[in-house]
């Protein structure tokens, strides 16, 4: 891989889907891993805890891996580290905030002692095997994010990570336009750029516009204010604290992930909180409600999150009262809308006013560059080759199109998907042989043991339920020794349908008695009592209820 | 109900949730039903086919029902008729298009002969029991929609149904502003108005702006064009046909529901299609692709719909080829986004360009009035009392707020939810005793037999799967006669985990052998082999895999 002076770009995650970003660069027989994220399950992956990329390729080539570089601290860029890194190992490079978040994770997984983490500053090149890497400051919805310049003898690669071009960021750390322009001026071999917001027109809306929206809401609030946002959005948390202070409210943090991130950010100087502003949850009952602002995690309606418990009336301290104000300073992540709206309705019912992106758009801004800023990135770096990253195929295609408008000829760009090997030489970009790739499901303690078949079973169970029919037969004669037993789940409410179950049993008995005749078996099928019982149950439910539960016959031989 | 000259307004559906609209008006001991809709299942109702309102109140008062009035032909306004009407009966009033759609439904359910349907024209009052009803033309995303003026001695009620105020509708049938204003001038006792788009600012975007977007897309297309839209949106279908004609393309309709609606609309004169423009699907292979426009149903990515089959490569005639253009002239209904995007990605992968609301906003417009038009409705009708309808509680609350800005004092409006009885007299609006209400699930042939317990089981099964453990015991001695049998679904892939299943069996045998000691049973619990086996299996999966499948023990006594 990456021999004869060519570079290989091997996406294992994040291309062709949103989330679980994992990119591998191969040069001179060595591999550099950039980001190692996870994604969260959707309606097609019920019961799964998290989803990580298939890292078979890394596991099989662990001797060649020279290190991991993390662009920022979001779950979709580092969340898979505890699962993937232990099988690969190698030094881990990242910014202070990124490593702070990773350390918490590694501590939870008992990995902290084993890992070598190297904190990296912007504009300070470092060598990892044959790769000379330099962090370039970018603005994003988490502080201390970076794009990467990766230099090899063949040329310089710019890997943007997640970014936007915010000229007035709250942390005063705008995207480093000079560095990007300097690389562009000196020659960029390839740009790999964030495609998340390719479908949005215009330029980045600055994080600082949220201040205005928050100020308006805080000025109007009469009673308790609860603001929910993403636990990692430190700039947003800073702005909420600032707004609270201006209205002389104390701030209480609710939610463990948010507590953790705030600790890390404070210790690194990313949060400026005067003494006495942050109070412990235990102070809640002792202060007038109108002097409190609660900052809560759970803006996606996650079950058991702080905000869900508040909405359900299950929170130990915080109950919604008429006149309270609830603010969702966050995006509704697609797939979560119904859950979030039902939470919003519960708050309305309890008498709160609820502010969200739909009724006050500037209460949240995105962390990703829209079209005009994606053009700016292309204009600054002027790459010879282009690979759109971070997105479904529709995003990647559109981004490739945009790059062609910006002068990157179509033959100089490719849309790759996870597992596609891209080979770059001084004057060509082509697709090579694929590598193993895919989604690995983490469920409880199991990593990868829940696969597509189990998920298909779960989906079938969830839609149609299941019927188990147990037969006890004589081992020798094959005679039925007992009435069949029946058990259903998710089909009908058994308590109310004893008679129906009795009818099913009778149908099974009749089928066992009559044998395969008239049951649509083909002539050469070998038909046992198991098959007869299954067929009889299926037929009964289809005819009687129009349903197709999974029917599992179980034969006990005595 | 509705005695002493008071009016009762009893919502059985559509208030506190989106869809399945069903309103009952009670006056002088008689009941008038307005609309009778269904809603579609979401992630919390897996396997359910459709959801209808609980009509217990109507069933119990069927002698008092004087009739059903339908405002328009959408599923969420008439889709529950085949399930609810047969138990209640009474004449059915509606516009030509509405009754045309209902007739198709009633025919499918074998109800057509039993029903009396009375076609109603706009501005032509008719008497139903004590209610004098008059249809008022409104524009909406289906032709022949109406608002209702319901006159009783107490005063006039305006019930908007779904509406928008489109000054340039494609069918030249704008909302009848004069009638609304005249009722307002003469005095409106109460307005019940559509809250769906209360969170959108501004005025209605006319259906006719879609023509411009379609024209642009059609002019640019080089090969096959496929346009997906809602099967009932006749105006949209007209515009797609017009665009196709201008570019000399023939039109082929794909999808049964769309075929049916087009038939009804054509026969009623709502569609103007010159001869020779519409072709049968069988013509598809015989024409050059660039001379065809396909209009397809399935814009929500419904499984087995025409568009899904095309995207999956399963359509008998139509396969996507590079250079084709696919247009989603439709909204992404919340909850369906992931399904639709995955369909879009499949089309992109096959080489098509896909146009949708996110990359070309004017390719679809909403059928519901946004804020400025809701104000206009209030300004025209100037009601004394106000009840927001059609929406979740957050919509209803916001609409009530808007009405108060428009001069309806807060004490003259109420937010009601399904089952809340609202009592209106000449000078008061109050809440009365509730009536039974709720959601009834239709699954296969069963109406109402799938309830919350079955759905909870289905959800549990889908997340954690299920383990059945079968014990065979001696009826007299209680001795275990056989090794326990084990069966799992949705937990692990059994083929790969024979050893694990063996371990579970051993754990069960050990538990049966040791008895209740050390198993966390309380002292006074009666513990049988069933309990021991269940507990042992649960403990095993939790400890070994961190999972909590449903564990069902089944004891066969011999």
C-alpha cells in the first residue's frame, strides 16, 4: 500500500454515510489513521448501542500503523477509539480538548495507562512515520478543532476534518485562513473536504449570532429557564452562561456528559466562568426559580437524559411549572424529530413556553461550512485532486460537482465510499481494489456479534411478533405425547384471546392428524411434525388475523 | 349533549396530535361528525398498518348521529371511514372529488351498497338534523376541498378543515374570501382553524410557483424524468403533465393509488389531459427515454411503492440509468427522512440526478396556511370564540396565542385535546367532562386487538430479542425429565454461538440443581423450576453480554 511513491487514501467510515468517520492514509508501506468515530443507531438497528466502522483492514495491518491523529473531540470522530485502538495501537495525536475528552473515555474503558497521547499545537508540524503532519486551526461546534496538512514527498494533502469559516467565533479562534492560503500557494496535491452542509446555500452563520437570540429569550423569561444543548458545544455553553449572568441568574448544570466536558474545558481555559455563577444541583430548591438557568443535556430527547427526565416529571429536583421557559439550542438530528416533539409537547402541557430552531431560527447555528465556505476552502487551497468526505453519496456527489465548478476537473476528483481504495500519484487519481469495510454493532458487551441476521430477526419480531409452538414426541415412534404448547409475544394480547390460542392448538392438532395433504408442500419435501405445526400456525394467523408472525416450532423428543 | 341551547364540540382525533382528524358537534341532542381520518404508524407503533381514532363515543351514541360531513379527500380526513362508519352509519356529505375517493375505499371494503352519499356544492346550504351546513371553497393540496359554515340557532361555526389561501391556484378555485367575510360580517360564534403550519411565517406560497421549478428541471433533463409526488395532489399532477407536454414528453403513471385518483379526477373534470399524452406502462420500452416522463407514487419511500421498486432496481419496466433525472415534488414527512434519503442515495449511485425540496425549495409547496394566512382567516371571520384544531399541543398553543394577538381574548379560546368536551354558550366557552378517546391500531384484519401491551412487547423484542427456555418436568414428582431446550431470536446469531447456548443450558441446569439459594429471591417467594430457569437465563445474558432479552420459560408437564 502506498508503494512506488503513490499515496493511498482508504476510507473505512464516513463516506457514503453520516458519522463514524475513519480515514486511513497509506504511504511508503506505512499507515496513518485520521479520526476514529462512531455513529448512533437508527430505526434499522434497534437495540444496538453504538455503531463503529469495521476495522479489519487496520487489525490485519497493525504493524504498519504509525499513529492515530484526531481532528476534534466529537463522538463521530473519536468515539470508536475505545473499541478499535486496542487492537491496533500506536501513538495518538490531538489537541488539548480532544485528548481531554479521549482521556475520559479511555479511563472508563480501562485503557488510559496503555495509551500514549501526544498533545499537538496548531502550526507545529510533527513527524509520524513518513507523514509530516501539521494542525491548522478551524472553527467548528466544539473548541480546539483542526484541519490537517499532511506532507509526504509526493505533495501536501489538506484534510479539513469538520469545519466552518466563522469570522467572529465566540472563542476568538477563527479558521486559520493564512495557513490554508499558504499551503494553497505552495501547492496542494489533494483536498479532502467536509461535505455535511453541501446542500446549504450561503456562508456560515457565526456562533456569535446565538448570543442575540439567547439574550432576547433570557430578557423575556419570568420564571425558570432551562436551556438544552449538545454536551460538547463549549462555545454555546459559554454563551448561555454569559446570558444568564447578564440577567443575574445562577447556572446549574444537569447531565453527566455535560459536567465532564465542562470540567475539561474549564481546566484548559476554554470556559470563562466567574466564581459563584455555577451552582450545584442541590442548590436548586433553595433559590427562587427566576434566578436560575439550568443548562441540560438531552436535546435529542435521549431516553434517561436530563431533559427527558425533566419533561416526564421524573427529575429529582426540577419540575416544569407554568411560566417556565425551555430553550432547545440545538439541531433536531434527523430521525429524532418525533421523540423531540413529543418531549416539547409534554413541556407545553406542563405550562412551559418552548423555544426551538423552528420558532426562533437563530437559537442554533450549524458547525459545518455551507456552499460558499466550501468554495472558499477550494479557493484557498487550490488542490490538484479532490475527494469529498463526510457525507452520504448524495452529499459527496454534490460536493464533487461544486469542486468542478471551482476548477477541479472531473477526472481529478472521485467519489469514494467506505472501503474504496483511492490511489493518488503525481498526476492521477484512480480507484484501486477495495478493502473490507462495513458497520460493526456494539450491543452491551458484544462488539460485532449482533449482525444483519439478528437485526432482521429483531425487525421482523417488532413488526409481527412471534409464536413458539412446542411439541413433545416419542423419540422412537414419533407419536405426539402431549397437547402442543403455544406461546406468543407481540402478536395478540393473550389474556384477551384465550379462545384464539385454543383454536390455534386445535389447528395444529388437526394438521398433525391429517398430515401433509392439502398443506401446499411439494411432493419431494420431507415433512415432519415440526413442519406441519409451523405451517398450520402460519396459516391460522394469516387467515384469521391477516398477520405473519415468526413461527418457531420446537420439538422435544422423549 | 348540547342541551339547553349550548353547543358541544367534541374532538375524537386530530387535537394533540397530527392526523386522524375527527370532530363531533353536539346540539339539541344530535351529533354531527366532521371528518373521520386515520394516521400512519411511526417508530412507536411497529407492524401496525394504520391508526384510527377510538370511536366508542360515536358507537355508544349512534342513534343521535345525524350524519358525516367530509371536508376533503385526504387519508387523515376520511381514511377511517371504512372502520368507523359501519358501526355508526348515517348519510355522508362531501364534494364530488371527496366522495369519488371515498367510493373507491368503500368499494374495497364492500361497503358501497350500504352507504348513502350526498354530493354537496359550495355555497349551497343543506340541513342535517339541527345543523345547517354550507360548504365554502378553500384551496388545499387536494382539489375540491371545503371549509364548513355550521349554523345552529345559537350562532354560526366556521370549521376550516385543511386550507391555505392561494390567490393563484392551478385549478382556478381560490379560497372563497367573500363567503368567509360575509359570515364574519354577520357574526361568527366560533372559529375552528387549521394549526398545521402555525410555526411558519409569512403567507401561502402558491401551488403555481411549482410550475416554474418543474419547467426548469424539465428543460435541463437529457434522459428519463421520474417525478414522484403525493398520489392525491391533482393540481401537482396537472402541472407535471403540463411541464412534460411543453417538452414533448409522454407521461406514464406508475402506482395504483395514483392511477385511481387520476381516474376520479379526470372523470370529474379536475384534470385536463389532451388525448395521446398519457401512455400505458407497457409503452415504456418502446419509446426513447428522453421522450418519457414518469409520474410515480411513493415519495415517502414507502416499501413496495413504485418509487422504492424503481430505486431498488426491482421495477419491472423502469431501471435508473446514468443521466436520468428524479424529482421528489413532495415534502419529507417527519419520521420518513432516513428512508427517503437512503432511496435518494440509491438513485445517485445508479447515476441519476435527484432534485428534492432541500436542493430546489420551490419544487414543492405546502397545502396549509402559514401565520399571515391564519391571521387573515381570523380577520375575515372575526369569531367570538376560537378553538385551534389539527395539531400537536405545541401547534394549538401557538395558534391560540396568535388568535389572542388578533383580538380573541384568552378567556374566549381553549386548547382542547382528543376527548376533551368543549361547551359553547352564547357567552362562554368552557371544558366539560371528557369522553373516551385514544388511538386504535389496525393490524391485518384486527381492529383494536393490538394494544399498548402488544406494542410494548414488540418494542422490547426489537431491542433485545427473546429467549425461550423449555423444561419438561414430571407431573407428579416435579423432576426434570429432559435437558432444557433453548431458543433465541434477535439476541445472537445462533449458528455462530453454539457454545454460548450450551453454557446457558448448563447455567439453567445448575440453577435447577442448586435451587433458589443465592438467586436474589425474597424469602416468601414461591420458587418453581420456571422461576429458576428464567432467573438463570436472565443473569447469564446480562453478565456475559450486557443484554436483557425477554426470557420466557415454558414448562411441559408429563
